[in-house]
């Protein structure tokens, strides 16, 4: 029966270990580049919002609260209308299409 020598066995194990370390290093470098790119995109102002904030007139506390309340009311009305439309589409539109009452 063939029995490999210990030096052969050690060489095979070290090859596997070095290959694993190479793959781990590649994964680490790739993840580092991806995360670095995402942080760069998130931290830079590509929309021009900082420039627009400089141009906008400054508001007082009351005007700011009115603007926020206006936005909340618009968002609430929008959500209610979307809910009604979805109910109508699902409740009436799908059965209309299924039963073929054209």
C-alpha cells in the first residue's frame, strides 16, 4: 500500500492554506472597495441640495412649523387617495377582468 511521506502531506496542506488566504484577501479587497464606494456616494452631495439651501430664504420657527404641517397634510392626503385607488383596483378591477363583464 502506498503511504505518502509527511513532507508531501505538509506541502498539500500549505497549498490549501495559501489558496484560502488568497481567496480571503481577494474577498476582503473587493468588499473594502465596494463599501468605500458606497460611503463616498452617501457622503457627497450630488443632488445640489447644499447649494440650494444657501439660496433659499431663511424661515422663522413659525414658518418652518407651517411648512412641516403642510407637508404632513399633503402626505396624509396622498396616502389616503392611494389606499382608495388600490382598494378600487383590487375590489372592483380584478373581478371585472376575471368575470369578463366588458
